[in-house]
C-alpha cells in the first residue's frame, strides 16, 4: 500500500523541502501528495507549486468558522488518501477531532529538547530566544506524536546540539535547524517501518 503523506507548513518550508528531497532521492519511503498551509505566500507553498504537489490553503480569511475549517482539513486529507501527517513549522493548532481520526499518525518537529521550551507560545524564534536568555549550553530538536496538548505527545526521536559558543538566538536557530533536517526524515522512516 502506498504511503501518502501530507505536510502542514506555514513558513519557508525548509523541513518540507528536505523531506521532499529525501523521498525524491529514494532515501525515504512514501510520497508527499498534499501540502496544507495557512499562508498562501509561504515558501512552502511556492515549493509545492513548483513541484506539482497538491496545495490546500486553510485559514480564517477563506473559512470564517472553526467547524468549516475542520471540515476542510478532513475532506482534503480524505480526498488525498493521507496515511501520515507531518507538521513542519505549522503555526496553527490541530483540531482535536482530526487528532482522534489520525491518532498516532501525526508527527511534529519541534526546535528544542522537549519537554523543555515546549507548549503554547514556544515556536520558531520564540524557542531560540528563550534558550539563549536562559544561558543554556545544549539545545536540540524533537520529533513527537501530536496529541491535544501543545508539544506533549510521546517523543519519537531527539538529538542534542552544543550551543555554548552561539552569540545569539539566530546562531542557535541555524544549529538546531541542521539537527531538524537530520532527525525528521529518520523519524518518518521509523514511523513508516512500523506500518
């Protein structure tokens, strides 16, 4: 059975692009058939357009209420026969009913060593600023299963990186992103091997 993957991304899409390239080079099983984004101008959307990947824009400007938004998520995933959802810098909370439907089939990449620097408000550069301001010597990235609580699902894989020589949050972000690009494909392959 082919494994159809949906990636949810809001920004530049570097993890999405990295995963796509791993699949294209046969280093990862599965097929990314759908990109879901809340940001029609994102780098992820531009990449998907250039690579003939189906795109679904779901945001409050197109759909006014949560019920309609939830229906759009479900219908897009069903229509594309999605087996696995990957959150790669998606800046919206996943609806609980979608989490129930795709129980243990939604993975998120987070730019810290969870449970530290996780939860509501801890995303992107917010995480790296907090890590820098706390004078941490080590940071890293985590891939975890998604549940109803932000960044609290079971951890699939983590990797540490030393950051004591970083001069600011931007340097931390760069080091952590390298780790994200390394472990997200590994986590996806671990998941796929279990199917």
